[in-house]
C-alpha cells in the first residue's frame, strides 16, 4: 500500500466518535489509546442505550472479553443498528474458542456481518470453526497458521479479517497483506489488542475497510516499535506507547510502515 499515512490523516481530521462495547480490563487503556491516536472514544454498554448510541457513532467496536448476558444483548442490538445505518463495526472475538457460551455468541455476532474482524491467531481459527489451542485470551498459534482460516472467514462473511501477532495478516478474501511492524513487548501489556480493535474502528470511519485496517495496524505497530526503543519493560512501555501514538504523523507512518503483499 502506497500511502497509509493518508488514512491516519483522514482519521485525525474526522476525529471520529467511536462507540466501544469492550471489557473491564480494556476500558481505560482503550479510551486512552483512542484519544492519543486522535479519535473520540465512548465506552457505552447498557442494553437500554447501546443500540441508540451505535446509531449516532461514526464507528463501533464490539469486544467479548468479559461478556455476560446483558452485555451480549447490548452487543447484538448495537451491531444490528450499525448494520442498518452503515456504521462500520469491528468485532474482537476475545477467547472465542474457550467456552461454549463464547462460541455461540461469536457465531451470532458473525451473523450480523462485522465490517472488520480483528483477533489473534487462536481467535480467528476458533471463529472460523477450526480447532484452536488458544490459552484463554492469549494466542496459542502463529499468525501463519490462521491465514487460511482468515481468508475463509473473509470470503464467507464479507468482512475484512485481521490476524495480529509477530507479523500481522489482513485479508478481504481476495487481497491479502502482511504488516511487519510491532514490538515483542506488546503482548506483555494487557488490552493492547483490544485497544487496537478500537483504533481499527476509528480508521474505518468513512474509509475503505481493507486499506483503513492495514494502515491502522502499521500505525499501531510503528508506535509499538518507538515505545519499545524508549522503554525498559512492560511498565514503562505503556506511557511511551501512548506518547508514540500521539507523536506519529502521516509522513512518519509512510516512512516506517512495513507492509507487503501476501
Ligand atoms: N511478538 C510480537 N512482535 C511484534 N508485535 C507483536 C507481537 N505480538 C503482538 N504484536 C502486536 O501487538 C498488537 C496486539 O496484537 P495481539 O495479537 O497481541 O492482540 P491480542 O492477543 O488480541 O491482545 P489482548 O487480547 O491482550 O488485547 C498488534 O499490533 C500486533 O502486531
Ligand atoms: C486479560 C483479559 N481477560 C479477559 S479480557 C482481557 C483483556 C485482554 O484480552
Ligand atoms: Mg485480544
């Protein structure tokens, strides 16, 4: 992709209102990540209002990390409205293969046709119906193992599918790229994947989902590289990562993005 920076520029210009139904662990981290990136987050999960709010947001992210039945109801209602009103929505199927409850909810959310699905390899494999070795919320497989599952999921559901890990993989079922940005410290800090899903939603607001997803992943990975260079471990990585998300501009993204056709 020639100019991922343009998708960052447009996202910042729009400063989209991103509605997130996420988990207790990610709530604060994700809001700070979205603010640092230049978007406007709102964490709203009550079933009494989630659908209404999805209709006024510019993008929606749905994350099943600490889901329980009232939240699941809110997720399904919000995703339904997003579909009706052409609000792009991104599914983060946290630990979807771990329990029957999650598998069933994952299948129901998949049927509501997310614009983008973003997960680690184990989650994408599980969502695609394959056997998965996920360890709770962490990945148990490499990204390469999940590439065919990602392609099948994209073709079946019409979604852009992003598998993240050491090297990220993104496909719309026809096109596919790998993004080699990132830092080994990123999986050692909780909720960075969840927060990335919100950033993908922000980039997808009013922009072509495949290109927006690729640009968001390169931007996020580049911020991880900068934070890794500026920190000493998981503790100091977190503030350095927020600073890097804020500091990276479109020119820096174009210079640092490592995107290749797959
Ligand atoms: N080993 C690694 N080296 C470089 N970057 C990585 C590595 N593992 C993950 N990343 C990056 O970390 C970010 C989050 O992806 P990851 O796959 O860890 O999400 P996740 O498993 O859903 O995380 P969580 O559920 O804890 O929020 C992505 O930008 C990804 O590229
Ligand atoms: C640790 C954890 N447990 C449920 S959700 C979550 C955040 C990372 O996925
Ligand atoms: Mg995750």
